[in-house]
């Protein structure tokens, strides 16, 4: 059985956003994009390096997939190779095709599709960001909670 691992950057008051810049996701009028970049440190990078060093597939929501697909295939970054190599399982009710190499569209009953992915063979499934997808899966018992806060106290 594959594990479902969620990797997110979230504030105590529930703001979840990647460490990109202010323009990355201004949806809902959010004007503080890129807030987590200032918290990048050796501990966080070591944790991310450990997570990205193992084989994995990605499980993404539509918005995260669109952000990742517009960025990762076009950069020379330590994590780009692993993300581009991974099979991307993308949950969407609006997309009909995906542009990022090795992407598979999940349509219909997403919790059932994720349960089938978990029960199948393959590497662990990593969810990066994808707040809407996480919220859709939580009521279906797809996650085993584990908090790995890598930010040192200030």
C-alpha cells in the first residue's frame, strides 16, 4: 500500500501558499504571496531534500498543477528533476487535458480514485499544496496525521 504524504506551507491561521512570489496565487484578493520564502532555512531544505530524494508520484489539485506545470519544466533547480520525473495525478472537474509530461487526469469520484491509487503498486503519493484537494479528501479518511514542523522557534 502506498502512503499519501502531504507537504504544505501553512500559517497558524490557515493560510496555505507555496514559497513563490506575490504574483503566484492572488486568488481571493490575497496580497501576501511568497510569505513563506523568508522562513526557508537549513532545516526546511534538509526536510524537503529528504522528501524529494525518494521515488514518488504527485497527487495535485488543478490550481497547484497549473502553477507547477508553468514553472518546474522550465527551471534548473535541485527539485525540478524529481518533480518532472514523477507521475502527476491531477484531480480536476474542469480540465480535459494536461500539459505537463507524465500527467494523468483524475475525473469523477476523486476520493475513490485516490483510494485505488493508494491500494495499488508504486511509490508513495505526495500532495504538494492543493488545499482544495486536501479538504475534499479529509472526510474520507485518506490521511494519517503527522506534523513535521521543521521551522525552528524564533
